[in-house]
C-alpha cells in the first residue's frame, strides 16, 4: 500500500511544518518584534527603541569576526552615522579621504614608462601614494614619463594629494624573475613597505594564422604577458608578505582574455590574457590568508602605442573597433584611473579573485 502510506506521510509532514511555522511566527512576534507585547508605544519610546535597535544591530555586525576588521580610521558609512551623537561636530565624508586614499602607500607598476601603466601610476600618486616605482625596458624613461614625474612632484609639493608625489623609474625586464625579485626587495629595503602592484607590461604581435604561429613568437608573448606578470606580482607580493600589512595586486589582463577580438589573428595574445585572468584567481585564493588581494583588470580597446600599431596603419579599424561596443568609441587611458585606484585602495577590501572588465560594454553585445 505504497500510495496511501506515502500520502499519510506527506500530510503528517505538512502538519509538522505548519506547527513549526506557527511556533516560529508566535515566538518572533513576541521576542523579535520591535514593539513586542507593548501596545501602542509612545512615539518617543518607539524612536528610542528603533535607535537602540539600530545601534545594537551595528554592534552585532562589528562583533562578527567573519566580517573582517573595521577600518583602523574608525567607523565609516552607516556605522559612522550610528556612532554620530547629536552634539558631535559636523562629520567629514570619509569616502575619498580614507577609503580611496593611498596615503603613505608604496607601489610598483610594470610597463610604467608609457600608456596604461604610466596613466595608472600617476593616478596612484594623485590618490596620495608616497611613491610609485615604474619598471620598464628602456634605459632612460620617455619624455612622457618625465612630464608625469615633474607633474607628480608639483602635486606632491603643493600638499594637495597628501602624498610626496614621488614617481621613480627603474630599468628592468619583467621576464627576468631574479631581477624582478631584486627590484622588489630593493624597494622594500628602502621604503619599509609595499602596498600595491600593477602588472601592466605587455606586448601584442601582428596577426598570424594560428596554424602557422611560430614557436618563438608564441613563447615571447607568453614570456612577457604571462611569466612577466607572475614575476612582477611575486616581486611585490613577497614584500607585502615580508612587511605583513597585506596589499593589493592588479594584473592587467584584457577583454581578449575572455572573448576573441573579431577578425584579429591574436592567438598568442588572447591565450596569454586568459592565463592572466586565471593567474589572478589562483593567486587570490592562495594569498587571501596573507591579506594580499589579487584581481585582474581587463580593458577593452584603448588608444595607446600598443593599439596604435594597428590603428595608425589600418585607419578603417578605428570605426570597426569602435562600432563593436555599445558606446561606439575607443577608451582613453585616463578612463582607468578610477578603477585602478579603487582596486589598490581600501575602497575594495572585499574584492579579490575578480576580473574587472572596463570595455565600453564590448561584452554586452
Ligand atoms: N591598449 C589597449 O587597448 C589594451 C587593452 C587591453 C589590455 N591592454 C594591456 O594593458 C597593458 C599596457 O598596454 P598599453 O596599451 O599601455 O601598451 P604600451 O605598449 O603603451 O605599454 C606597454 C609597456 O610595457 C613595456 N614592456 C613590454 N615588455 C616589457 C618587458 N619585458 N619588461 C618590462 N616592460 C615591458 C613596454 O616597454 C611599454 O612601456 C598591456 O598588458 C596590454 O596588453 C591594453
């Protein structure tokens, strides 16, 4: 008699569930309701109750060890509001002065001689970093870098950034692991800390049919775009671990790590960028217990020397690439200033192992 037994069982189970639900709602109406069993509380009593309740719920959040430490500079956001007494002086916003601030932070940026690396290095300076070290191939920095250096110095001496405005240049090849570790250590020895890293050095080669792709060329792209990114992240990460303050590492990948650029034969580049996205996830999982966050940042088409090699010699590509995102245009390097500051600062303390796409919506189509 399987059928009736089964339905009797279902009925009994249903009754049990109903009873447990009724019990729970009765309990919650007496124990948990803001008014409880008091009828028609005075508006003052209700106000006081709501305010205490809000404070105790904020305290509960603070007391939960799983939410991580509260910022060292005191409560922010709603917690700041709850802690604000009626007679306290007018509060100051903390979002830019604290969460997004890189005051006293030390950063290493590879590929920082020009393009996206340099733009992001200057953004970190403007966010108050004490110093940003740019590592790149040329023996002497470019005129563009020099101009950014002088500008940073002026900003620093004006006192408007809260930082020193120091942009430093180091010649180095990211594919040389021993050299990159040495550079990281020298920075650590000198500055006594390492807080942020942007691994932006990368190369893009000409279109080559994937079935004909020469081994040497493929190895070269992987060496710079994958090995070089790892060695840069290691150089900074080893110092972050050494000083124990944690840190944030941003690996510059590309939208090409998760889509294939239409009509471009870029198998080496696309493969390398996919590897960078996975490298960020993998490192993030290993390094989270050491308070080091790792994310990848994936730009869409942005006009720099890297893309100019294509765009300037094939002018029709400007319209074609622009039409491939809903915004109908290429990006500017300065449109990454906000996201890199967010990722390297305390404004993103719960963000790790993510790939942040900034592509004008290229993926949305
Ligand atoms: N421009 C774009 O549209 C775009 C889009 C997505 C991702 N990206 C990525 O952003 C990063 C920066 O690109 P960009 O557009 O500024 O290009 P860029 O060519 O202007 O800058 C790259 C920098 O990396 C340096 N570099 C190359 N090989 C190096 C090595 N072995 N050691 C040290 N430095 C080295 C170069 O000298 C150069 O200064 C790259 O990783 C690139 O793949 C660019």
